[in-house]
């Protein structure tokens, strides 16, 4: 499970051989989330508050193209 980005204490991970749609797993000391990349949508989260979820979405918006490229790199499409 490669970490593809680290920002503000968040670790953005793509599991190899994962399922579609393209998504990213986000880990933080306080919790975790799973976010679809196209369109950006929080699918599930655990022990993160609304401010943290908004921050995650902003980080993904700023890095969306990079994250989609990494998704394609790891998933082969």
C-alpha cells in the first residue's frame, strides 16, 4: 500500500490491485477516510471531524490530477 502523498499530517494511500472507481485512502493520527477521486466524494470515514474532512477534500482538489495519475499507475488503467 504505497503512500503517494503526505500533507498536514495526512497520509494518502493507494492500495495496489484495488477496485474501481478511483479512490484514495487517507490516514491521520486521529482517524481515516476513503475518498473517490472522480468526482471527489467522501465514501466513508472514521473518527475525523467536519473540519478535517473539509481539509482532506481541499488537499485532494489541489492534487487531484496527480492522484489520478498515481491511481492509473498502480491499477494499470
